[in-house]
């Protein structure tokens, strides 16, 4: 991992502090980079947005579901239902 020097364009080694692992605690929530980007996951999130009142989400959901197989649509609905159960207080 190198970066160009502002003076002469020659690459320099990164500072040792930047090589240390992060000391922040890791949460159970994945970061945006760690989320799976699949049509099924997209359909799950669009479904959740529609359930929570985002009008545009219903339009996108219909378009997206046309591209999914019946098994994928079923799986997306199962994932959305599971997420809704976790959000609902007992």
C-alpha cells in the first residue's frame, strides 16, 4: 500500500499507525460493504420500505419482482417477514 508523495510523485510507504488494525469495537450490524447485493436482498429491502410507507418502493417492488423467479420472490418475502418480526416489539 503506497501513496504518491506530493513533492515528487514517488510512492512512499504508509505511516506505521495506518497499518495497525482498527481498535474500534465491531458491532453485530454489517457495514454497507459487507451487505450482500443480490436481487433477493434488494427485493427484501424494497418490501420493507413499502411496508413502512415509501410510495415509490411499491413501484420498484413490482418492477423488481418481474425479474425474479418464484423461488426468489418467496425467499425475499420470507426475509422481509423475518426482518419485520425483529422490528416489532413483543
